[in-house]
């Protein structure tokens, strides 16, 4: 596996903007799992379910992020957040 880099920081700090630019320049990138999972869970189960199951959300994010890391391309890869961020969510 080639080196990988994790962009981390607070909301609105520019992580996704940088990831999008890196992708545009041809780099391998992995988008943040939390945003996608949040939209999916709210659409499938509703916002109330989501608010009552934050630990499930955290655990799902953590496992999705680990899978992304294990399946990262064999080239330099940039991650928009990572599994450590999922733990920090707690």
C-alpha cells in the first residue's frame, strides 16, 4: 500500500474542498463516510431514530472507515476524515 493521508479538522475548515481539488487533479480520494451514512439513515429510518441511536451511527462510521482504509488503492490516497475521527465523534 502506498502512503495515505487523512485530512481532519472541524466542520467548514475546507477538508472536502481540498479533497475535491485533489480528485480533480487525478489523485485517489476517499470521501467522508459520515455525511453519506447520515443521509442514508435519516432517509431510511427517520431523524428521530438517528437521534436515539448515535452510538449505532458512530460504530457504523468507524467500520465503514476501516473498510475504506483496507480497500484503499495501491497509490497515494487522501481521506476526507478517517476512523480516528469516528471515534472522536463519541
